[in-house]
C-alpha cells in the first residue's frame, strides 16, 4: 500500500512502471476510482503555493511491481514556477481525469450493467491497452473481481455481463488472455457508451 485515507504526506508520485489503483472502501466494499500506469501522477495534488496540505481520501495500492518517483509538494511547486509548460501538462491531465470521473459517476447512477462494463473497459483500454485494426486489446489480466470493483457491480453480475457481451459480439478473447473490444460494434450498437471507441 502506498498511502491510506487520512494521510497528509505532502507528496506527489509519478509512476515510472507498473500499475497503481486509487480506490475507496466502506463496509468491506471497494470502488476503484482510477487505475494509473507509467507517466501518471497521483498523491497530494494541492501543489498550489501556500495551499493547505489536504488529507488523502483514497487508498493508493500498487497492483503490479511498481516504481515511482516521489516529489515533495514544495519541490513540485518550485518546478511548476520554473517550467510553466509542466503546469499546463498537469492541468490538461487533471481536466481529462475530471471528465472521466464525471462519466463514471453518470454510469454508476444511470447506466445498465452492460453499458457500465463496456465503458469501463473502454476507459481501461484507452490507458492500458492498444488499438489493433479497429479492435481494443487489453493484454494484462483484468479479473472479474477487479472489473466489479471498477464498475460498482458484483463479480457474478460482471461474469454474466461479459458472457452476454461476448455472445453479442462486443467482446472476444484471444489465446484465453487478451480481451478484445469490437470498436465498430460499440459505435454502432451501444448508443449510451462513451465516445472513446476510436483509434488511440
């Protein structure tokens, strides 16, 4: 575990390799907020000069062997003042994350199980997969339990939903491990799905 809710360490982490998930937990139930990979930053993002260091609201857990660069918030503030382009990059990243979070909240509140699962797979593939001739491919092992925690569904519901999506041609499996999403099928037949189903 990298940090816990309530921690006030004033640190920003830059993932160099591996994978980190940010999640919240209550009553034994987990909801994954984001899954981050190389090049992503996380931690205390109150890096504006003289801003109070706020306690974390999330758990941060490495789900694979992970290396990260640790930057104290004060040091990051000095870097941002010296290199304003870095501040712009971070603002764009935060804007994109906010958009993804708003989309995820909409899914949790309004979307069917099928749409939730497809949308979460699209988000995950956009960050951690690859586009191969109109098909999203997710190569790492994304378990049904992990997907359940990302969608707010039970593992059993995720399993039934994936079986349905496979039967309908939305997803398929290659060599038993690689999960493939049919981008054209999603664009044509899933009107409620997020519009990330395009070449990456």
